[in-house]
């Protein structure tokens, strides 16, 4: 299987399956001398691990990370960093009833068409547990960005019909609720909505927003590896993501140039913008303003309602998905979006080091 490595100079290669012995990542291209411990990486993995609330799968995994290489006495050595998280609570028998049929909304059918074989236990490489490697690698990227004064703030903007207006954000509330929403009132409304989804044996989608502060201007690689294009590819590679916006995103359809253009102004020798409709990116390059990224997350496809499908013999059947599944993916995906954005930024920052020579 190709396609498990992301990046050019700073790369992550994820490996492992949902119900295999372990999952992990190999991070290559990390500079030496970066302070790094398993405890720091664990704080990121704890944000995506299961069992956090009634709105996440009941699968009990500590997702404890082990550093196998690339770190000595608390600092990176410049060599590949290998990280492993062992699976401890697999229940593969939960999937025995559906091993010969194609679950709606999953990659069962397409994997069979491509490879002629698939790991039906939780989806194998297509499971949400694959994101463990992304988050562990993203933690290292965030550590590098911290050293450069670049910070990411990522949160749930919307769940179902409950979307927080940008003027109602309270960033201090993000870690005060299990939905990671920057407004406690909206978090309570979204929780009630999710309760109704659970009662109806259904699921919900949502919107994740990521704000990036401190990016210098001029980062990105035109023409085919623009910053926004690279971010879109990184975030769209997350299994549940079905759409990506930068800045005003799809609302530009109903806008006008006189409103959408960001006017510049100079003050104390610094060039800035009066507005940020572009989301911090112009011509595929960072413009020094905060970068604003959004990711649309689809509803969890595993639901207990009867659904029409076919089996591997091509027969029409009806199934109900049993087992332990999230009624909403969004809260656990917040750190995954943040991680993929961080990996992308570090990779492009490294590529930018050869953009010009100053005498």
C-alpha cells in the first residue's frame, strides 16, 4: 500500500490497523535539539483517545505512547523518531457479522475493489484509529512550531445545526467541555442534540476550525504546492473530512470584490491588512495574518439503524451496525486537524529555507 507517508522534508509515515497489535508513526526530518518527551506527546493523544464522554466510543484504550528512537535525554537527535501505541481493547468479534457485507458510508467496497482483500475488523487502515500516528507526529510538529513562536488554536465550531458565531467565541471554554466548543451555551445545546441522535440511533456531523498565529509571510511553494493547497490536501486526507475552507471559504460565492479584497495599510514600518477575508493566505503564500482553516466532518457512518446494502456475493441485504461507535466524530477529530495542519506548516517552513540567498 502506497500513500502512508506525508511531507517532503519533514515527513510522517503512519502504520498499523484498528484491531492489530499496535499503531504508530515514523517521523523523519525533525531537527536535533528539540525538547521532547512521551508526556508531551501524550497530551495530544489524550485529546483524541476513546472513552472521554458519552459522545465517544466506549472502547477503553489508554493510547499510551512509547518513544522507540530519535530521542535521547529528552531531546531529539536528528534521526528518525519512531513512536508506538499498543492496542489493548480490541473486540474483533463485534465485526464478524458484517465481514461479508459492505457497510454504507465505509470503505469496505472500495478496498475490496482495489486490493481484493480487506481487514473488516473496524476498517483496518481506514479506521479512525489510524489517526493515532498523525496526532503523535503532529505533536512533534507543534513542538517545533512552538520554538518558532507559531501557535495553533483548534476547536469545534459547529455540531449539527448548532454553529457558534465568531463574535461569540470564548476560547477559555474550549477545554471546559467534552465537545471542545469555544462557548459553553452552544456546547450544552449541541450536547442535547447529540443525546437525541443517540436515542434515535443516529449520528451527527460538524465543523472544526483551526486558527494559526505567528506564521511569517511568504511561506508556501507555488504553483502546485501552495500553502492553502497543501493544507487542504493534509486535512482532506483525514478519513471523515468532506470539505475544507480557507478564510471566507464558500461564502465568497455571494461576496463581491469590493468586500472580499483585504486592503493593506502600513504602520511603524509594518505592512498589515484591515480585514482577513483571505484567511491569511494570498497567492498560495502566507501573508502574515492569522491563518483560518475549517474542516467539514461527516456524520459517523456506523449507526444502529437498519440500512440497505449488499454482501460480497452481490445480494441485496439489510444490516444494523453493532459494536462501540462514536455518535459524533468531531470532538476527537479536533486534534487530528490541528496535527495535520502543524505537520504541513513545518514541512513548508523547511522548504522555504532554500527560497532565496541574501548577500
